[in-house]
């Protein structure tokens, strides 16, 4: 098997803000090869506990080898962190981390089909055991559905033109290879003035659709928040604007909470309520120049950390329990 290579992004920043300590319980929702998890494990061992999830069995195998060399107080589970954490008790974790998107190992393994730079089958499933591949979507969705995916999940300005071209070409020649799709996009929607490859946005959009990333991130962030204890911290690393939007949709209602004092939820009936979340990082933290030079894939990364606050309502409930 190809060696698993992935440099953890903003590792120093994650550790200094999250400050994992001996005995803490942590969850890494996107454990990958275990880059972040290994350093968390070093700090929480021997009485702490780390739970790592990933869609990808190859990532979990690499993470297992990496973590085993440090301590054995961890468990790895395959699946989306939205699903895998369902049975974890509420308020049971001191800290949580998600480092969204794909790993370098996935991009650099052509057979996985994530890269438009090296030829491979149009697969893109993070968990190759289940679900439709990118080739399946390109063969079965209609022109409007494809254009909508390219626009919503990739922000591709030429979404309609590209979707039309795909539908015209697939009649005679179904899409099965990454380079076949990348070449078509470069032909119908070249972008000589931009630094990124013309296929970048469509590949991002297809990958998100194949792996149901919007649904998984939405449900997964709520799940991580539920299992975090009050005072615990959640760190989220994003790589593009669609992920950032999803993170904002998650934290804004918790930060600016309100109570409805009327028959319907309208602005005039809203009364301010105590925040349930504090933004530990007021602005997103970005990698320094040295890291971007060492690891160009870190360039677009943004780190946000949120603390789960104790509200007056929680304190009343706790007193009632005792
Ligand atoms: C950027 S990598 C994480 C790298 C890891 N932090 C490290 O330092 O080695 C993202 C990983 O998350 C996984 N992934 C993405 N979305 C996921 C989800 N909703 N549930 C579980 N795993 C997911 C991918 O398969 C990939 O292995």
C-alpha cells in the first residue's frame, strides 16, 4: 500500500488554543492519518481518551499504526462523524476537532479519483464501500441538477456551460476518468487569468456531492456540540467558502440566541437570551508563511475554535438534579 503522507495543518495553533491536558477526553471527527490526533494523544495519555472517526479505512489503518506507537487509550471508528457519534453520551468530551475535506493521501492516490492532475477513475468516495461515484452522478443527473451542484458546492461561474457540455458529450462517451472531465472543463471554460486549474471548482463540488458533505457537516457539528461538555472547546478547520458558510450557520444561532415571547417567531417577539457559545478565535486563524511554504495545501485553511458556555438555564437544571 502507498505510504500515508499528510501534514497536519496549523498543528501548533490547534494545540495552543485547545490546550489538551492529561486525562482529557477528545474526539477527532476527521482523524485522517492521525496527524493532529497523535499530538493530542501525547498530551492526554495515559488516563485520557481519544475517539477518532473517518470515512476512509486506509486513513484509519494509518492512524492506528501512528497512534499505537504513542499510547493505547484511543478508539477508531469508520463512518461519518455525524453517524458514528450518535451513541456517545451528551457532555462527555473535553474537546473536539474536525479538519474538513480530503487528505493529501486521498488526493495523491490517483485510483481514488479526487485529482484532476493525475488520471484515475472518477470515483471520489471517501468510503469506497458505499454510495454513488462521481462517474455515477455525471451519468445520471440531468443538466440542471449538475449545474446546481457545480454552482452551490463549487461556486463555479460557468456551471451551466459545463453541465451542458457534459450532457452533450456523455451521449457518445460516458465520463469515467478524471483527466477526461478535467480536459473538457479546460476546453469549455478556460480561466487563463486565474491561478487555479479550471476544473478545481467542479471537482470540489462533485466530491462534496458524492460524500454528502453538506449534510454530514451540518449534522456532524451538532453532534460534536452535543457531546462536548460545558466549558469544552470545538476546533474546526475549513478549506473553502462553502465549508465556512456551513460553520457560520452552525455557530451564529448559538452565539446570538433569543427567546420567542409571542405566538410566532418574528423579530418583534424576540428577546435576547444568553449566548451558548463563545468564539475563542474572534477572527479565523490562518497558517503563517513558513507553514504555507512547507505545505502549500495549507494555504486556504482557516481555524475557528468555539467554547460551549454554561447558561443560566443549565445551572437551574443542574441545581434541580442535585
Ligand atoms: C484533511 S483530512 C484530516 C487529516 C488529519 N487531521 C491529520 O492530521 O492527519 C480529512 C479526513 O477527513 C475524512 N472525512 C471528511 N469528512 C468526513 C466525515 N464527515 N466523517 C468522517 N470522516 C470525514 C476524510 O476521509 C479525510 O481522511
